[in-house]
C-alpha cells in the first residue's frame, strides 16, 4: 500500500511544482517585458516609473526557482530505473545551470535597481546601469534560455525513451527547444516558451495522475 501511494503522490507533486514554476516565471517575465523598454539605454524612461514593478518581478524569481528544483527532482523520480545516465546528466546539469543563471541575472538587475534608489545619478553617469543591463541581458537571454532549451531537449529525449509523456508532446518540445535556442535573441517573447512548455507537461502529468488515482480507487482490494 505504501509503495502504491508513493507512485501516485510523486507525479502529482511534480505537476504542482511545475505549474507553480510556470505561473510564477510567466508573471515575472511579463512584468519585466511590459515595464522595461526595448532600448535598455533609456534608463530614465522606466527606472523612476517602473522600478517597483520590476523589483516585484525579480522577487518572484527565487520562488519560481525553488519550484523548478522540486520539479526536476520529482521528474527524475518518475523516470526511475529507466533513467538513461547520459541524458539524465544533461537533464540535471542544464536544469541546475538554468536556475543558477536565472538567479544571477535577477540578482544583477536587482542590485542595480537598489543602487539607483540610493545613488540615482551616479548609477547612470558612471556606467553602472549600462553594464548591469548588458550583463543581465547576456546571462538571461544568451545563456540561461539556451540552457532551458537544452533542458527541454534532454527531457523530451528521456520522455521518448520512457513514455512519461505522449510522443507528440515530446516531439513538440524538441521543436520548441530548437526555436528557443535559435531565436531567443531575435524574438523577445520567445523566453515565454519554456515556462509554457513546463506548464503543458505539468498539466498532462496532473491529469494522468488523477485518472490513475480514479482507476486505482475502483480496483477491488
């Protein structure tokens, strides 16, 4: 009985963690995209007007990261003994690197905004704003989102080998990952593909788990 309960609880935890991560990261990215202009050098256009909104978005990031770490762990548990060591290593490594870079970009942007509140002109005139904006953009879009693409490909490859999701969902994830890898610097909104993909996977796991729970409840003891 305990083993059956563990099998049913772990996928549900994965779904809940994935949904929380997706919702939080989508909210954070939307707040930042709406508040920060495309021209990062136009500091005075948004720092004085929208810095509090961006700070709120950045404060959401740690909670999204915690949920994503939980999502990684329970998905690995779902794969279980069928785990391929090669792709599992890439899966885990890319996921951890994504979280580290996400935190680094949020910390860089948050530190710059905090300095702007205390030393407004110094931050602008000394080049701190320009440097922080460039570093944040590079870490988030050039590195973090490409690691997210690698995470998607490795997860979808594991899915094709273990059938933890439908095959069409795995193939769709690979296509979206390639689009994310190649177009993140061209389309600003491409970063939303990753949390939307995690949301799709998580909802599927949750629905599948509910169906399995209903079937188990109707099985005679």
